[in-house]
C-alpha cells in the first residue's frame, strides 16, 4: 500500500499548479497508455490504470470535469441560411419530428447499454451525414440537462464551423497537436444545451492525428460531462477515419440517401466496420410529400376547427409554400 501511496503522490506532483484536480477514479475500462513517445506517469491502483496525457501543453486536461462547462466560450446561435438545421420554434414540422424520433430511440438504447459516444458516417460523400449529425445533436440538446457535444472529425472536408458560422479553430487538430487546451476549443451555442468542437486547423495527416492516444483518452473523458458526444466523420469508403473512430466510440450510425446509395456500397461499408457497434441506418432524402403523408392528418386535426377536422383535408400546395 505504501508503494501505491508513493506513486499517487508522485503523479499529483507531475501536474502544474493550475491543473484540474482529478475526480474519483471511474471503474470503467482502463485508460490506454501513451504510445506517441510523450512523458507520462502511469499509476495502477485498485486494478485501474491512470495515464497522464503526453506532455504537449495539455497539463491536467486528462481529468475532465463538469467545471469544463463554465470555462468554454459561448457563441450566438447564428446558423447559415443554407444550413438546413431543424428549427426549434417549429416543432411540428416533419423533419423535426423525424429527428426527435431518432433521439427517442437512441435515448432508449442508452438505457439498455452504455452508449455515449456516437460516430455518424455514410458510405460515400453527399449522402447527408453532416446534416444528420448536426440535427441529431440539436435534437438531443433540446432536452433539459441533456448536455450534448458535436465534434467535427472530418478534418478533410470540415463543415460544422460553417453551419454555425464560427471560427474553424482552435479545434480538434489544435488540441491533438498540443497547441490549445480543450476548454479553448469547445464552443457553447447560446440558448441551447449544445456545444460544438470544430475541426481546427488544416492538417496533412488526419489519420495519424486520430491515432494518437490523446484522441482515445479524450473520447473516454468527455462522457463525464456530456450525455451525448456525436462525431461527424468522413465517409467510410473514401477514408479510414470513420473506421478508426468507430473502434474508440460506443456506437456508429450510418446515413444513406434514397436514390443515391446503392446496396453494394451499404454492404461494403458494413463490412469495413466488421459490423461492430453499428446501431442502425438513417435513411435520408425522402421526398417532402412522403414525410407530410405521415403527419398531415394528425396535425390538421390538432390545429383545425372541429368541423374542418372531420374532412381531414390539407392543401398540399399551401404546405409546400
């Protein structure tokens, strides 16, 4: 026991004075040791391994606590005009209802198994993975106390910062390279429970950065603060990034597009993931009329006068406008 106490004391002295105090050690899976040559002191206590982040200017960031939320910058909710984000002020529109349905199913799955980090990807480009990731994150953040973090892990073609009209950096790549602290990279979207972590500066080695132990440790720590951590990643069949991220996260959702995605590409995408942690497939690109056919009768009855509700007729042309 004395050796354990001595090791713990040495680990505490390794942190800078302004480092974040470590919370009680969780009983989950052990943290992976650093593999990129960084100096770190590993301590084994009660069968749980604790590894400090490599010394790249990230002192104390390994131990992420709820205090992180009070240190991040708040930005206004100012989506771009072509962002296609779900409007929370119009909750009865079919797209909003679809994402709330997806949210409900995922929240139910979370009660059955430990799911908190979610990779959203697609077999090929232009199938709506970013659209699904962003709107799912917004839907999750609408629930009271449901702190949600959206991470742009598509370092090759990042888009999250454009959708919310915020700076691209500092972001994930800056954190992984030791150029910024995690609290300087995360932005809180005002009047919501949503936080975003943009991609950061452009890099020529995205897969190598994601392979750093700091990325795996970050994804292990973030669920301490956020109920959901949603990652927008590159397409499965065009880069290996999503395959790697799926091994670090507890769930993967594949987005396909009607009339674009082929059965062959879906099969190859599933095989590339070895079908591990795949929670389901989101179908994107349904025609507007197909969505309205599900909700027209119910909402026309709810909002119409009694004598109009009997007919159940809605002017489709008016709805389209």
